[in-house]
């Protein structure tokens, strides 16, 4: 059965229809890309899954559990992690603290034990530090900046820290909202490599929103194409590349569209 | 001699005091505060013209409260203009339990903290919806409601005449002099500072700072906003309640005049001048705010001795300079004294070879 299932999602902002009956299902362990022109409603889907937005109609099911009416902080507990299109890090905290905060739902000690820094709370913090260092910071190659305040870091590194923070949530599914936006070629390749590592080594399902068609076509297993809040195509990359609706949606069917889709 | 810090264990990296020298300085400070200060304080008091011991006690009491407000405003990003009144709740609670209820001091003081925490959490409920200026106004309501209760609930609080409070004793040890009370305050200041520092490097504190920096993504990370905002109000009010309890038994009288809006604003000034979001901020800010008016008294007294006819002008001069200093501080060091302290330390770290 699909790990994440979205059924007949409708979302309206006043008179504007942002999502119009979106249904999609993501299988466990795959890389599922959502693409579409600007304003198509890609981020809206993620926001509905994370419970930022309340869809007017439709349901979201994660591992057989309906989460449409969950509070946002409870969704995190299920193992749904996400990154944001515009970086939403805690700017005043260090990289290390940002990542540690990702593990918030996995920590048990209360404020009193924490304030005394005694016994269980201390051990828990040490264990967390070890986990963060050895499984996340090493993987994402951000050792050199671990003590830096996030607000002082360049954009590309901030994106990487945001991925690290999402990883610290020990997610089952990772929703990435334009992880390569604004990056140069090298940074994009690094990020693509990290995403593949996370997917293959940890078996984390990836839902990816991205405008860099080269990356999307290379790494995704399935692609979902959205335009004006409606699904226009869905399938493996090869199929999407040749899909007439997709080409029309992107550049009105001109020759330039073919080059944009990597043909 | 290593030329940097090279840790081989995560435990070492997570310590509060990293190097040997820092530890030596901390021990030196502790020894000074516990052993030397009482000896120094008395002779110096004559020099300054005010009791240094008394000042130290007041600073200690207000440091605990400032830590509380710093946790709420500096670290969780929730402003409060009700902390003066919350301090009053703590003072009255401890005073009433001690004088009327006959509770021992070691019970009435924590009880003051707990009751204040409860009251603070009630007034913290709007924080889920309100932020910034709106929250400031909502907490200001707490100031007025509690102030009204203190004045008019005569049977409990003694009305505007206030309550007389005795100096307490702890486990048979009478805290009847300023010096003895000083030790109690000092121990509580150290404990509250360490508790705050530890809180901030574990789960709860991180969640609070995350709420301050970006509450929406904190929520996505699984932080229950309502719970942690309320918790911040609770812990913060606990601190300020304990500080109020200490104040009551030190001042020997509590009345509503001590806990007005002015005190709330003073508390805010303390954490802003000291440095919002720095543990040291509460300490520096309080020392500054308590000592400055007293130190400004010295030149004004000298001047008014020379020109006795215009004494009144110099009296207001003190207030004027006080306000001016605060304004200048906010312009030139908006991050507070704690940030300046970090700059100075960073400068001396590599001195004289700073490159």
C-alpha cells in the first residue's frame, strides 16, 4: 500500500482555486517529484500534508492513518519531515542547535531534568550529539560550520543545514521544497547526491518539488505534473519528457520546451 | 601547549566552561563572592556612601527576576509587561504563607514561585494568539489586575498599608542580617543561573529559542507551540516569583507600591541593556540598572554641596543622566552589555596577535 496518499484535495483562497481535486500516492522508498509552472500549487500540496493549510475538501493519509485533522506538531511525530522553499531556519541559533531541534520529538527529558542537566537528560543530550555528528553532519559534510550562527551562513549552506535539520527528525518521508533553488551547478550536484544517499542508505521516501528539470529527470522514480491546481500528467521521467500536455504547460509547445525538458 | 581547543569527546565540547583558565576565573569569582566580598563591602560602603552589601542583595534578588524575564522575552520572544506584578504575587504569597499561615521559609519561598508560575501561565494564555505589541498590552492587563487585587483585597494583602514580614530562618539558621541573607541570595542566584543555562542547552530551551526565531517551522519540527509558550511563561514567572519572595523577606514590608508598572519596565530595561537572549544579560543588566542610580548620586551630592542653592536641578539631573545613558546604550550597543562582553573576550583571546 502507498505510504502517503492524498485524495481529492481541494484548496481555495477566497475565489482562487489553488488545488482542484488533487490525488496522488507515494510509495515507500521512492523518489517522487512534483513539477509544474510557477503558481501551479506544488507547495500548497506540501502545506496541506504538513497541516499548514486546511484543505476545503479531501484527505491525506499517511501509513494508513488519516492525518487531515492533525495538529501540525503532531504530524512531525509520525515521521513526516520537510524543508522549505524560502529557508525557514532558526536564524539566531547555531547549526548544531538547529539540527538538534530537529530531533525534538524524539527526546524524552522534561524541562526540570534538562535544567539540572543530570542523569537521563544529560545522557540523552550526549547521545543526540553523537547521532547528529556522526549520522547527519558527516553525511552532509557541514563539519566546518557546526558552531556557526545560521544567519551568518551563505544561502547554499543554509539549504544544506535545513536538510540536516529535517534528517534529524528521523523521517520516514521527506518533503523537499525546491532544495536546489538558487544553487550553482556544483552545489546542485552535491544536493542531488545527498538526496540519493538519504533515499538509498536510509530508505527514506522523498517527495521533491524542483524546477531544475535535469535533476528531476535524473533522480526521480516518478513525476507528477501540476498546472493551475490540476494534475496534467503522472509517470516515470521518460514518459513525462514526451508528454504533450507537459510541454504545452511549460512553454506553450514551442521548440524551446523540448530543450528545457532535456531533449 | 595546544594552540586551540581540540576535543576528543563530545562531553568536553558540550561543557559550559571550556578551558582551564575560564574555570580558574570562575572559581576565583566564586571565592571572591563567598569569602572576600563581605570583608570588602563594609569598608567600601563608607567610600561610596551607600551600603554595598545592601546593593549586592538587591542586585541578587533582581538578577533572579531578570533571568526569568530574559527566558521569556530574550529566549522565547514573548514580551511581558506584567513581571513587576508577578514579582508582587511572589512577594505576597511568601509573606502571607510565612506570616499568616505559619509556613517555614523553605516551603513558602518555593510556594511563592509555584503560585506565581500558575498566575503567569494564566496571563500567558493570550500568547498563543498575540505577539509583539499586542502581547505587551495583554500582559500589561495582568499588571493592572494584580495591582488592583493587591490594593483592594485587604483581608489578604493588608491593602495599601501592606504587610509586615519578618526575617526568616532556614533550618534553624537565622537570616537576620544583610550578610546572612546575602549568602542565601548568592546561592539562589548561582543555582538559577546554572538552571537557565542548562535549560537552554537541552530540549526545552532549544524549543523556546526556535519559537522565538521562527515559530512556524518550529511547529513543523514537532514543537507544540502552546505548550512551550505556556511553559516559558510558567518558568519565567517562577523565577520572578522566587525573586519576589526573597524581596519580601529582605525588605520586611510588602505593599503594592513596590510592584508597579515602573518595576515591569525596569525589568525590561534590565534585560534589554544586559542583552536579550544572553544568560549573562540578566546579570549585567541588573547590576547596571541597580548600581547606576546609586553611582550617579555621588556626583550630584558633591555638586549640590558646592552649589546648595540649585540642589533641585541636580536631583533631576540624576534622572536625566540615567535616561540618557540608557538611550546611548541602546544606540551604540543594541545587543546589550553581554554582547560587548563577548567582543571584549574575543579581542583578548588572541591578544596581542589578533591576526
